[in-house]
């Protein structure tokens, strides 16, 4: 059932022309991971590698994310990963508000269908797109917010950690909090 729903929505995203981001799209980037995930990760938008492969977080940022998840005992295959925008903004710019709004129904359907225990947003744009604007991400991260009935934990984007390696520990500790919220304090993944 989840598979059918999400395949239909992904097919719509692949041919969507609701905002200008479709113009430079090689592949839309809908999701990766498990439909039965307890944890959902939401990023901003695809980059060049993701646009080529049609999968989220496969470039350098994704490699750092994978490394951190492994270090805290989480299997990325058990996590559902998506973005606010499904098409790559030119020159990796931040998506405009109207582009995020146009794309939001896809994410809304993904969240409704996956029904995760917790959503971790990566970067300022992702939490703004999901829960609205607020404090800067370095102050906002690590504190639980809500999207409808679902807990949302804002954290840092791995690309920011690549540029500022000392803050990688903050992303790691936020993902650890998410793991504990999803599974309790066991090693279950
Ligand atoms: Fe459609 Fe979203 Fe791509 Fe814009 S970013 S064209 S709304 S799928």
C-alpha cells in the first residue's frame, strides 16, 4: 500500500512542472530508504550528484551523513530520506519560498504515508520549509518542534559540517537524540 502510494507520487514529481526548477532537472529526487522507517530525514534540495543519480544525499554531504549514522549504530537503509524540493536549484542556490510551497504537497504525502516517529531536518532551509521560520539554525538545532502530530528535530546540514568540521559533533548528537526518540536507548536499528 505504502509502495503504491509513494510510487504514484514519485511518478508525479518526476514529470512535475509546478515551479521553474523543472527546467534544469536531469532527474527528480524523490526519496531513498525504508517505507517502514521510524526516522525520516528531510534535507533542502538535490545537488549535482543527486540530480544525476535521482537519489538524495549521495554526494559528499551524503557520505558524511552515512558515516555519522554508522558511528551511532543507525542503518541508513532503515531511514526514509527526502528533501523539501525534489528538483535541483541552479548553482545549488537555496530554493525560493514559492518553489518550496509548490513542492510541499509531495513531502506532505511522503510524511503522511511513512508516518515516522521523528523527522530530522538538515539545515536551516529544511526546518523553515517544514515548520516555518524561527531562530537561526545553530540556536534552533537539537530542540524538538512539531509538524502536525510528528516530532521534528532540526539539525545542521552535513555540507555545513564539511565546511566547519568542529560542528559535526552537533549533527551527530542530534541524530543520536533522534535514534533514542525512535527506538529508546537500545542499539536497535
Ligand atoms: Fe515540481 Fe517540486 Fe520539481 Fe518544482 S521542485 S518542478 S514543484 S517537483
